[in-house]
C-alpha cells in the first residue's frame, strides 16, 4: 500500500460515500452526537483497513477479522470510545494499546495532535504502520511492544490512554504513564462480562466509572 489513488480512497459501490453516509446515520441513531467524531468517521476509508475480500462489508456496523485471530473494532465502539477520549476537552496526546489494523489510530490522528500506538503482533504492527504512512497520518508513532508496559523508556505522561483489548487486571505501568487529570478508557473483563470503563487520575487517587457492555479480544502478554 505504498501509493493510494483518490479512487481507492474515495471508494466505489459498497465502499462509496453513500454507503459510508448510511453508517454515520446509524451511529447518530445509536446516540453518537459529537459532530467532529462523526465527520472524521465519515471521511476515514475503513475499507482500506481490512482485507480486499472484506471491503464490501467495511461500512457495516460490525467487527471484522484482520488475521492473527484479531479484529477491527465495530464502528459504533470506535465512535463511542473516541467520544470519551475527547471529554472533557481534546487531549494533546493519546496512547493506544492494540494498534491492530490501525483504524482507531487513524480516527484519533485526525482529532488529537499526537497519537502513540503499540501492538504486540509484529506483522500487524508493520502493516498498520505502512498503511498509516500511506494515508499520510504523520502525527502517529507506532511501536511493536507489549502494551502492558506502556510506551517504552518514557519520560513523558499521556493525557489519555485507550486500550482496545480487554484486560482482567489494570496494568499498573499504564496508570503511571497517565498525566494528572488524565484518563484511561478500557474494556474490563470480570470473568462474566466485559464492560467499557474509564479511570481518571486525580493526583495519586483514581476514580473509575463504568459505561456499557462490550466485546473485545483479550489483552495478552508478550510479543509475537
Ligand atoms: N484498535 C484496533 C483494534 C484491534 S483488536 C482497531 O482499530 O480496530 C486489539 C489489538 O490489541 C489486537 O491487534 C491485539 O494483537 C492487540 N493486543 C492485545 N494485547 C496486547 C498487548 N498486551 N499489547 C499490545 N497490543 C495488544
């Protein structure tokens, strides 16, 4: 994916602007109200983040396989989490745990000045990095690492952290990399169900809130 023509990016048939607009209407009906999030998702070519054989399904509101037993998240969930990232105001930096195909990363890159993203599967990391460069999202830095350890060798803290795989324990290292007043959005698996949660740092105290039931692939350890 080194060069992309406007025809590729704009799409035709099942990837056309009309098909995308229908997805955006559906997101609005489901309660997504942030106009910036809706604008960015309308303009982001989701069909270029999945295998060509699946591109005709790219604007359905559903998760799709991306290989290595991983998925591209459902558009509604991407919109919901991105809305939470932008509250109470646009942060200056976000760390994403779980780049996957890079779709959520691309959405964030159009709304937040600096985006960092880590992925534990080397092949997905490389593919997403190339794709994000080809699409000219230059404010993104990607690393191949286990996100449980946060961003490697850091002397900086993030305003937001977004975890796109479900954990059953909050990685402490990630909480340490949060700025004061910063927050982390994450799917939490209590063994029975997964809930979308937010933990907000108030100096050395942490406040948690829970939102809605979700389905994510698990947060795993190590790299491959
Ligand atoms: N953000 C993606 C979602 C990808 S699915 C999107 O836009 O659709 C979740 C991803 O998290 C998978 O690619 C998986 O390999 C990755 N992942 C799981 N555990 C991880 C860990 N400890 N560190 C980094 N990435 C991890």
